[in-house]
C-alpha cells in the first residue's frame, strides 16, 4: 500500500489499515521515529468485540461487550426500543 504526504503534511491511512485496527476519525496516534522509519501507534487499547451470550439468570440471549462491562439483556433492549421515537 502506498500513501503520500499532502502539502499540509497530512497522511491518509488506507481504509484496510483503519478497519483492521478499528481506527476512526479523531482517534489519537503516537508518532515515533525508529531506525529512520515513522511508526504510528494507536493510543487507545482496542475494546472487546461485542458478542451474544446466554444470560445466566434468564437463559435469554444477551449482548456482552467483554469482561467488566454489564450485560445488555433482551429485556433491556426491549425497554430501550419502547422509548425510541
């Protein structure tokens, strides 16, 4: 892949690179020079991908965003959707 430096010193990261790293507009990057190379490193740690799990209490499918994040049950989703305009 190739990209170029604009007249303003800007560089566009190709979309396959952004998708693979989960980068979006405004995401901060650390910039370093290592052995004559420019190294860009995302500052934030990528979050866990949400997945559907079985709620141990209700037995219903629930959406989980990873450890330490509260589970969103189907009842929670139903309540949210009922308040959605």
